[in-house]
C-alpha cells in the first residue's frame, strides 16, 4: 500500500512538472461599433455596425513547450473574425482597385498567423508559416494607431496602398528574429513563391533592424515582392517587382509620444513606367488622465511616377479611447482623406475625398 502511494506521488510530481513546462493560450479581440464611411461614390455613404474600428476582431491560439536548455517550441494560429456578421474566418479576396487590382490576399482560415517554430533567449526565434512581414512589424510599431483598425492604419496610405488590409503578411515563409542586444534587434524573412520551375517567382523577402531603449524607438525595414510569374492567385498583368523601404521612430516624452515615418516604394513592370511613391507621417499619442488616450496622425502619399500628375493623397485621423478596465475600452475616431484628381486610395471615384467616423467598444480576452 505504501509503495503504491509512493508511486502515485512520484507520477503526480512528474505530471505537474510536464504541465508546467508547456502551455496553450486562447486569446482574441472583439471590436464592434457604429460606423459611417464615405468613399465619394455616387451611391453615397454606408452606415451600420462594423467589426474592427480600432483593432481587427480576431481569435488566436498560441502555445509553448520547454525543450530544456533554454530552448522552446512555439506555435501560433490567428484568424480574423467578422464580429458584425459572425463570420468565423476570412476567405481570400482579390482587390478591385489600386496597385493590388486582381491580387488575392493569399490566405483564408488562419489568415493572420499560422506558424510553428523554435525560440531561444540566447539565439533568437525562427518561425515557419504565414506571418507578418518584416516591414509590417516595423510600421506597426511606429504607427500611432498600431496594428489594424479601419480609421487610420498607416498601410492604407503608405506604399501607394500596396500593403493595405492583409497584404502586409506573407505565406510559405521562414522568419528569423535576433534577441535584443542592448536594445538592438534584427530580423529577416523569406516567403517562397512555390512556382513550378522557379524558386524566386512570386517570392517575398525582407530585412529589418530596430533600436528600442528608454523613450526612443527606431525601426528600419526593406521589403521585396517578386511578381514575375502571374499564376493564381497573383493574376494581375503585367508581371512586376515591388521594392519598399520604411524608416520610422517614436520618442516618448511622458506627456506626449511623437511618431514619425518615411517610406519609399518602386513598382517595376515590363513595358510600362515604374510606379514611384514617397510617404511621410507625423503623429502623436497623448495619455489623458488615468484612463483616456488620444491618437492622431497626418500621412501623405506622394506619387513620384514619371508623367503622372495630380495623383497625391493626404490623410488626417484622430481617435480617443477610454479604458473601462485593462481589457475593455470605448473609442471614437474620425479620418479624412483628400485625393488629387487622378487618385482615390479608398476605391471610390478619383478626386473624391474619403471620410470615416466610428464609435465602438473593444474587448480583449
């Protein structure tokens, strides 16, 4: 009897140790609110309840297993939710206007993240699968509005809209991030195009470096998209190569945090002039009392394409949030985009201004 009790105690101890060495977390965001959007279309504005005013609604699963010696196995699965309709997972969609016309976003299901990898405090992290590009990591850090939301994500106007919505993520990718060395970190990613007979067609690659120490955060990234084979879902023609560069920084003074960014984009296509864009952004984040925050930004898409005139856009946006708890907040925001006569980044008629207004609630779990 005593031996049986001792054996059970030993097994229980090992089971407790094993469970302590691994974990799986379910997390997500439900963001819903009243929204009114006007793209300048003749039919007028759209009004209703929309998902993702401040942050994209999502559900995710992530886990880690301690492999010993400071090495961990990690995984993460994350999907966009359309909380206003209850749609569970995003499906691949093709853009109908702008530089992504005809391009599908390349993912359904767990469209945001689907990775497995290894993490070491000494050597860094390697992930395989669908994940954020290195350049998306950089601009999400610098953007006052962060990752997602419909009011003023930096990707809606930077790079001529090339990385708007879900296009800042890459599939079939391997990504490496270093540990922090006195505030310095670097990363690199390569997304295989998986085109028959070619290892480079439809591929993506990027490199980035950042410094975060005290109030200062500086981010740099370069991203290359090879679109030299027009196979599904990349069916746009003519084939092309996209090169993007981003440089941004934030500085926190305590009473206000300043944000600034610059970007340069070149889209090279056979037989037609290269598309060239330059971008600028200035923004602020301001804590207001114990529970309030104010975010604002002004962004410019300057079209530098040879022979193209009156094709610039400017976007101003502001948002106020109020924390009800650590996980729940209310928000209201407004943005306005002015388009020159030959452009409309929101997909409406060229030359028309765009605006969006929302009031909503966000809960993180």
